[in-house]
């Protein structure tokens, strides 16, 4: 039996390296990933996979990334605390000018238009533009402007895009890869950490965070993380994926000096330790249950929004 699934890859900043391990282990276990929907870092990893790169390739790209340039600002960017110059330059070199029609498998990622407050499903145009939009954490990384749309990270609206994955493949099991722990494990979650490889010297960063404005920013980002965790839980309850996979990465924050290889390994282990449950999504009972799963609108398609303007 062919074990075909669609994945909803959630956001979570640096924790998203775990997605690479999840993809790798699914392939090792004989699962066929037929479609991917992603938000934020899930959109970044998902886009590379949809371009035809293997998990091994993506891991190699991560090793190539110069961490010192990761948060570099670029000329002409929208206002933001940090840039993503190093990461975006790497992604540009790998994705190039690929259009959504040129991808190896169905892929969508999400963003939010700050002008209308609507979720935008990035379904057309250049994949690189979509990746810029889905990774633009509000106020932290620069927004992406497309036409009249001012696009930021889709995670503020839909941290794990289950409805989008189901819209792509309504007849397949949807596996949600959620990078936040279940609600009962929210005690002692890590707080904001500024990685040592930011373009600002660590001593300056520490001084800023001792100021009232710096302390306020720390509270804001920690609050955004808590809010995103809750939104993820509520949407998972409503949209009911066939299986929820949560890599064991509770001690890691959105920004962290974590070893990517450790996070990748934890992604692999999450699939290994959940194999029995993952296999159950192909049972006759689960197939019947899928007919009654909610069919929610995945938001406004970018292609429709552009055609209106």
C-alpha cells in the first residue's frame, strides 16, 4: 500500500530545522509526501522540498549558511528590527525565479495582508516572493509588498496550515507538524533569546535589553509566542488533522543558538516514536472519518487578490 500523506508544516523560527528531520524520516519509513502547506519556517523548508531538493540537500544548505550574515539588512527593505539578508540570499540562489507552476509537488504557504487583515494563500507568482512574505515576522523581519498587499508572516493567523493542506489534497491524510508543545506542557517555556550571531555586538544587545524599551520588546515577543501557541491549539482543534506530530523541542525558543543538527535529529525521532499512530491514518475507519472532517476556507488566494487589483 502506498502511504501518501499531505503535510502542514508549522512556524517556529529556529525550531523549524526539525522539519528537515521529519521529511527525511518520512521518506525512510516509506511515506510519500504528496503535498506540503507551510507557514513561516515551515513555508521556507516546504518550498525547498517542493522545488525538488531532498532533506539531505536542505541540511547541506543550512550548513552553507553564514550565521554572521543571517540577520543582515538589505537596501530598500520595509521597516523592521532585523533583516533576513543572509537567509534570503541563500534561498534566492536555490529557488531562483521558479514559479509555482514549476514545482515538483503541490505547495502553498500563507501570509497575512496587514492592509485588510486577511489571510493570503500564496499560490501563484514567484516562489521566492512567497517565501519572503511567509517569513516576515511582524516588526521583526521586513514585510513583503506585492501589488497593494503588505504581507507578513502567516503564523499570526494560522500557525499550522491544516486547512490549506486539506484544500490541496482533500482525500489524503493530513499530518500537522506543530513546533509548539501541547497546552499541558506550557509550563517553563523558554523566553526570548537573541542569538550570538546577530549583526549587533552582544554587549550592545544586552545593554539595549536593560533599557525600558528593550524590556518592553522582550515582553512583546514572548507574548507573541504565547499567543501563537494558543492560536495553533485552537486551530488544530477546529481543523482536526489526521495526526499531530510534535517534535520534542520544548526547551528551544524562536530565536536560539541551537545546533541545527540536534533539531534535525529530534525531527527524525518524532516520526520514529509515532510510527504506530502515523500508520493508523490509513485505516478504513480513518478514511471514513476524513469524509466528515471540516472543509474550511483556506483564506484568500493571492492569484484572486492580484486579479482584483
